[in-house]
C-alpha cells in the first residue's frame, strides 16, 4: 500500500516561455515624492538657533562664557529675567560653578554636581531644583522624580526674595552629579 503523504515530483514544463507582444508602454504616473526630512537648523557663525519653545541651542561648556551665551540668546523678556536669575544665584552662592549641558544652564557648588538648572519654554522659564523636595517652602511644581521640584517663572512674576532663599537652601544640600 502506498503512502498517501508522498507526492510525485512535479513535471518540468516543456512549454517555451511566452514572449510579450511589442506594445506601446503606457507612461507611469509619477510616484509622490516623499517629503524630505528637515535637518535641524545649523547655527551660523555668531547666530544662535532657537529650539522648540524658544530654548537657545548652545554648545556644551563649563564656566561663565557658555552660560552668558545662553542668557544672551534667550528670546524677548526672558533675556532680562535670565540675567537677573544668574545675578541672584551668583550673589547667593559665591563661587558658584556654571555649565551649559543639554541646552540648559546648570549651577553647582562643585564641578559636575548641580543643584539648579534653567530652561526656556514658549511662555515661561523653568527653574529645576534637583533637591527641591527638601526646600522650605517646597517649590510649587511637582516632578515625576520624588526629589525634584520646579518653579515656572512667567513674565513679571519673579519673587526675588523667595527665589534667593531657595537658591541658598539648594546650594547647602548635596547636589545631583550629572
């Protein structure tokens, strides 16, 4: 009895391949060209690019120079508030260390250990206190990180006395290495 699962090998076709009749080729419709992806804008010499929300694109660097470049590039009213924040931080924490990392100014009491950062958004400046949960009173902006708190500064809404108190407290706490 033959096994029903075995198959016979397929026979090779003896027919010659068909030749296409010479016909007039129809013109094909042009395929829609994919929109080319925009490359991020490249900064020109002396010109700073503003990223989404108006945050200046500044190269990573340590010291006063990159932080001053960031503040100078802040758009509109934020530039003057940025200068004021920088002056308040420098006065509250003599010898403060500064850097620009991830397109944001960072402030710390020692190189590589930070207690505060700034970031521009369309309508406000966000101040990040990395150990903000330990400050009194606690800054109002919550974070998904339990220790971090935020302060959003809108045009004309800077409480210098409270900000200075938070800066002094934050500088006295252990910072965040980054």
